[in-house]
């Protein structure tokens, strides 16, 4: 089944809103997928697209500095967070 670009954009907005609500804590892909009730592979594709647009940051290391082999955590970029914060105040 093909999902329209408009619906993909709305789901990406849901992802950004969820990351804003959990900021500054980085969130694993699986937790994001669970929160917005979507498939992990689909969410990962959207996250990588948001990363290309520099709206979010991918974190590939754990708190001890070791690289994840098959996992990623995500958080909003500083510019995106500032934009969301300003729009919430208006």
C-alpha cells in the first residue's frame, strides 16, 4: 500500500512533536514507532529523511561512548527546537 506524501508529512510532524515533548532526551527509533503506532522501518525512513533536512540529529553512541551496532537514538536539532519553542509561545 502506498502512502501519500501529504500523509507522510503529517506523520513526520507527529514525530517532530513527540521529539519536542521529550527534548533533550534522545529517543530510540523503536520507541518513536511505538508512540506514534507505526512500523519501525517506515519510521526509520521518515527519520532519515528528517535528518537529511537537518531537522533532527541521529545519535549513534551510548552514554559511555560506545557505538550502537544496529540502533539509533534521535533528538531535535537546536534550530528545530528553537522554532518549535517560538511557535508554542505564539
